[in-house]
């Protein structure tokens, strides 16, 4: 509990510093937000253009596919804000900044995450909520009092899937300082998870469900709110899978930190 | 003079060769992306024979060849140029008796040759083994395709140079570079052939240089363009190449009077 409180106060300090540096280059903030959103805009344009040619994708309608995409944007935005570890290998291992982290009392992963916190990505989550609501209204879905609560649980579970996976991937650089090319590989596989998993063949479905569970960051939890796409059981697995993947990620990170010997320069 | 430039091609090629391991995973990544769109399009087609004038086979071929063409023409010259502008090393290069932009183009070409031989060709073979695609039988079509690919490289590189040179005029063009990359993927036809867009968008896009990068060469390759249309497509590319030299020359002249190094 005390550790949690300490992390929270660190978080406030880091955000304060973040805001101070960002105020120097104010225009950059908005440019970053816009270029983040453009990527999602491209995927949504793809969906819209494709559905001009066909009424359904498998048994998914346009609004349903958009709904799944909007859901995906929520955990993805939270993940990108707090777990911006893309340049971890370069900055902390090759350049040796990990030494500095390890001399401090706070948790190493907490520090690395806070140093790279990226609040503009949260705007993507807000846009995702907007897209979900719009699709919700178009689909005329029923609204229950517990839906917002379920959404929070699902979004957190999905976020943990991402955080756990990418923490494990970042920790690979503790074991091998040569670029392995595995992060971009996984990043591209993750694109499969944004669309209804039923369109893929069985191998890919298995991969996305049990090995690299990206389907839990899109179609499974989103199906909870959609009518007739069954599998509420799969939806409820989201927080469970999230917790397991996070535990695995933390375990890889810890064993990596133990092996860390410094850059030697 | 020419041999100096050719040396830049050679050096960049050898440099890329030294880091070739990075590109083996690149081939897998491109195969993954082609796969994602392949399944997507298969589901989109459903039971339909043709869609937007494409058969399933043509569509798969189109996706595969478009991604593989991207493996060739893609480069990071925009990032390189803007880094050199921001850290000031561009000033040193300007004093040399060779053209900075030509050097960049040649370095890009060295990378392109590397990408063609060690990325696009093996990638194409792997993709042909995995996915049902149909390669053209007519050797003439192959020749025209490679000529068009050369223009794709030139036009994409010109757009990269322009984006990179923006670093002279704005303090941070990172966002601009990201936007350019997305614009090229979306508007050049890598993820969606132009013929799927609604009429008004097609009309706008036909007046932009992006389609000359992917859509036109891939349409020739998949046999969707025939006869005089093929030569029209090549002509469109040549015209865009010529037109784009004008803003680059203008930016370069304007830039030289306002180099401003951050923290230099």
C-alpha cells in the first residue's frame, strides 16, 4: 500500500515535469495527437471504404466492426500512455541508462514507465469512446446500468494484456543487446486483433487467442456488448488473461533485471 | 563527378548489407501484413466473384505486389535529412562540391538496390509460396513494371526529401513525417486500391502524386491496365517526377538562407 502511494506521488512529479517540457514546444503536443489519430483514421477509412462494396464481413456489419475498433482504441490509448517502451533497448540498455534507474529505490519498471509517460495518447482513448458510443447508437444496442462498469473492467484487462506482452518484449533486451527485430514483428501481428477474429483461419485464431492474446484487446471483450456474437465466456476471460499476461511480463522483467550487468562504458 | 555519386550508392549498399539481419525479420513482417489483408479481403469478397472490378486472385496479387513494391521504394531519407538539419551537419555537407540532395538520392538508391535484391525478391518468392497469387506471363509486362517501380522510388523519395527539408522551416517535423507515411500508405493504394474509393475521392486522388507510387505499377502488374493505358500510367509517373523537382528546388533555395541549428 505504501509502495502504491509512493508510486502515485512519483507519478505526479513526473507528469509535472512532462507538462513543463511540453509547454516549451506547445505545437508539438497537438501535432503528436493529430498524427496518432491519423493512424486510426486510416484504419477507419479502410473499414468505411470496404463496406461500400459489401454489406457484411463474415456475419459482422459495418457498425459492429467499427464498434470493435472503437473499443480497441480505449485500451490501446491507455497502454500507449503508460507503457511507452518502444525505445527501451536503445535508451536504457545500449546507452546504459538502466544503471541510473537501478540506483534508485523505486521499482525499476515503474520508473522506466513514468519517464516515458505519453499523455497525448489518452486522447485516442477518448476518441475510441466516442466511436463506440456512435456505433452503439447506430446498432440500437440495449443499455444496461452495469455496461459502463463492465467496460472499465474489460478495458483494464485488455490494457494489461498489452502492458504484459510489451514489458516481456522490452525485457528481452536484458538477455540480448542486439536488436532482435521481434518487437516490430509482434507489433504487426497485433493488427490482426483489431478486426473480428472469425475471418481468420484456425491457426491464426488459435495464435491470437492463446499465444499472443491480441484478440482480448478487441473482438472478445467488445462482443460482450454486441448482440448475437456469443461467447460472453470469452469476454469474461479478458481480465483473467490480462492478469496472467501481466504476471508473465513482470516475471520476465524481474529475471531480466537480475541478469543486467550494465553497458560497461 | 558521376563516379563520386555512384560511390554513394555503393557505400550505402554495403552499409545496408552489414545490417542485413534486420531485414530478414522485415520479410516476415511484410508477409504478416499481406496475410492480414488477405484474410480481410477474402472475408470481404465472401461469395462474390468480383468486387470493384477485382477477382479474388487479382486482389491477392495486388496486395502482395503492392507490399513488395513498398519493400523496395520505402526509405527513411526524410528522417535522415531532418536529423542532419537539426544537428547542423547539413552545413558541412553544403560546403562540399557535390549536391547534397543528389547525394541523398544516391544513398536512397543504394538502399533501394539492397532492398530490391535482399528484401523484395526473396519476399516475393516466399509470398508466392504462401498465398495464391498470379504472376504475369508476358515478359514485356515485367519490364514495364520494373520501369514503373523505378519511378515509384523516385516519386516516393522526392516526397521524403520534401518532408525532410521541412526541418529547415519548422522546429520539429516528426509529426509531419508520421503523417506523410500514413498518407502514402492510405492514398497510394497499398492498403486499398484506388478503384474502391467513392467517385469524388477517386477524382481528387487522380490529381495527387500518391497513386503513381503504388496503384499504377500494381495495376499494370495485375493486368488491370492494358494497351495504351499502360503507357499513360508511365507518363503520369514521369510527369509527377518532373513536377515534384520544382518545389524541391524552391525549398532548397529558400532553406539555404535560413539554416538554424538547435543547440548547435
